C-alpha cells in the first residue's frame, strides 16, 4: 500500500512559537507545504530540483539556509500520512490555507498555488502567472539585454540547430 503524506519545510533561522491551530504548531517558521511520497520531502535541496521551473522564493530561502550552515532536510517535517493521494491533496490545501501564502500576504509560505493541484506550479503557465506582472517584465528585460550583450557568446549566431544538416536516417523517418 502506497503511503502519501503532507510535509512542511521549516526555516531554522527563525526560531519561535508558530501556532496555526488544528495541530499545526512549529518551533521554526514554515516556508513551504507539499504533498509527497517516498523521498520527496528531501528532494527540494537538490540542484536538479532547483533548476526546474521552480519556485524562486523557496529556492532562495533554501540557499540562504544552506549558506547559514544548516541542512534544510534536517528541518522538514511530515505533518500527516494518508492512504490515498486525494486525501493528502485535500489536506495540503487545508494546511496552506491555515498557514497562509506569502504571495497573497496571508502568511509565510512560498507556495505558488493553493495546493491540491498535484503538478508543477509552472507547467503550462506564463511568466506573468508564475511571477506576477512586474517581476515577469523585469525578467523579460534582463533576457532581452543579455541577448544583445557583447558578453553573450551566442550573440549574432543562429540557433544551435539552424543550418545543421540532419542525418539520412532522420530524413528517411
């Protein structure tokens, strides 16, 4: 039987009494809530996880926690286990609402969504939906400047695959 769980990532730099009712009380400030199974609770620290279309608020917090000399995995907590994924997703929504999202000025959580969506918060979403209009505009401007920059090694060169002849095998497909 597969076990699902809802977990919380806590910031060891922020010690205190963080009580959100309903048994949600922590010694450190929570900054992310997720649903997982197996090793998922400890995957946020990996570089490959951070490279994905990610949650920059959460990733920056993890980097700062590491820089302060802590292992973020030591400050994660499985809040509750479930036998069904649907129950876990519903509880994830509940916990995120109880604690509150930073993006909505309702709490400290860096979650990009209200939870329960069971997918990457970036999948199929625009920069504006992920980062907000102001930040998306800033990121697009940085990208535009980089593309025109003399430091860009690709400046003035065609895309990597332009002008490259395909193999006969691929052409015949």
